[in-house]
C-alpha cells in the first residue's frame, strides 16, 4: 500500500475551493462538502499526533539519515468518511427481504482446523564481531613486518609488548594536534565523538597518539594550553590500541602514571620524607612549573624551585629537563606528594649576616617587582627585598638592571633580607 505523504500544516480547504460557482450547498453537494471537511480534520489529527510524539514530518525525503533508526509515520486507518457519500448504495438496496432470507440456504458449520501449527523457526544469531584485542591476536606479524628495518622492527615489537602486557614506554612529545576521537562515556555508557587536542609521540617511525582524556587523571584535568606547551616533555605511556595496517597506535599516559604511583607507594626508600628523588619538567609558565614525580603531577611556584628570585621561569627551565627534588611529605591514603626542588641545595641565607652586615652596600641585579617592592639578587644567591630611595621612581629601573643596594635589616623567622636601592650602577 502506498504511504501518504503527510504535512505538519494541513492544507486549508474552503467551500470556494471545493464547489464550482454555480453549485449550491444543498442536495447532493452537501455530502461532498462533509466528506472533504472530514478528510481535512483527519489530516489535522494525524499531524497533531505526529507533533505530540516529537516526529518531524519533512516536506521532502532527505537521503542522508542522521539517526540510526528512522521514525516513519504510519498511514491512518481508512474510515467511512474517507470516500464521498454518494458512492454508498441506498439502505433499501442492501437490506434483504423476508422471502430472500427464507430462500437462502443455511451455511454449513466449518469444522475446526486440526492441522498442526508449524513452529516458528528461530532466526540465526548474528555473528559476534571480534574485539580489538582478538583482531590484534589474529594478525600475521611475520607478513606485516617482513620488509621492516631493524630499527622499525624493534619499534613495533616494543609497541606490541606494551599492548599485550600493559608495560610502560618512554617517549618525547613532539607536538599537539587536534583530532576527532570516539570517547566512551562512563556515565551514559555510550560512545561519544569529541574534538580534543592529542599529544603526538614518534619514537622512530610510528605515530603514537595520546588523547587529552588519557593525559590526566579524573579531577586533575588541565587546560588545553598546558598540553600545547608540553612539547619536548618526556612522558611514560601505555599502548591501548594498535592499528598495524594504518601504521599508528593510541596510548594512555594516565594508565602509566597509575602504575608509577603504585610503585612509589610500595618503596619506603622513595616516599620517606627527606628522600632525594627525580622529577621531570612537563610544562613551564612565567610563575609556575608543572613537574611529574613517579606519576604525581605537581605544580611548583618560583619559591619552590629556587632560592634566588626569577622573573620568568621559562628562561631557566624547559620541558624535558630532569631535576633533583626532596620529598617533604607523602600521604599513602590520599596519594598526595609534596616535593621541593630548591631544598636540594643549601640555603644562601645561612651565614648572610656575616657576608652582608647591616649598613653594607652591595651590587645586586633586579629580578622582579611586586606590590611596590623590588626583588634584588645578590652575587651569592641571596634575595634582598628593596624599596627605592626618595630621589628615584619605579620607571627608572627595569628587570635585569644592576643597582647598588644598602642592607638595612634581617628577618630571621622569614629568612628575608631588607634593603634600599640608592643608585643605578
């Protein structure tokens, strides 16, 4: 049966469109008008039902389907008013007379059908698609790796081993590209397509993609500019998908960090306070530096990096560097780790009173300004918090200039030296 094309707005029907000018709304024309009006009302009811169900009734068919399931409105059931009333015979012609009823022979009763009802054949179950790991195990690696060089074969073997055993690999981020990635939403339990930045690692020839969702743990996500500034950083990652035919792999830094944190928590020689460990610089900003220490991403300020004042950390530190640090505190339950980079070296404040007595004049370099105060670095690494003398103003001194300061006092509790800029050198 051909389907009727329904419109969300039914066509308005008037008597002027239905009747010819010479026809009158009487006699045989009246049933025709009633039939047309009932058809119009029926179309309005169907259109209203479709809009209540949230169906969009297009005016023309769209060859591209957005949804996987197409909702097709059903044809309305035929009613008596769908046809003009003049095609129905008169009641007197359809009712049989008494003599016709007597002459009509009685119909024999039908015997019950005792034929066995055939059982419904069960539809065969669709073949289950193999998982990604099963498809990986079914590859012919000898054929795929036949023409590879020794370096390329070793690279792919490392990727295969990481995918099979979840072992961690080490690589350097060479860039951050924007890709469209299918992400599994744990809340809705559905695959979602998202656009995000992905870290790119190429050990030798194979491109390894690490999406932003696999860079950070839940609740510790970082802005996109942090990932873009991680070019040159050395990271650990675990291969989670291998596309051998495509020549690339997908990895997760989050899984590798979890393994490193577990290893750190089980080693008292590493997590005991005052232990000396290594940390790797991930990203550097003007005032903060993001480092990684055994799977813990830690943001350090300038005061935690060096005793000497630094105007811009980017001039001293870069992604990929490995620094010594001291464990100050570690909580196994929460997994919180506190480290310090500057405490690996002696504090230059110790003995400063003997080297720079009160009233002495010293040469210093302006390292920063904050709240009207000026941070000046003395030659031995100590920092003197200075103010300007009355004959100078702030615009006359810039960061990096050399000045002559006079030592005024010491604050032992804060380990701070205070002085005054008396001239520009």
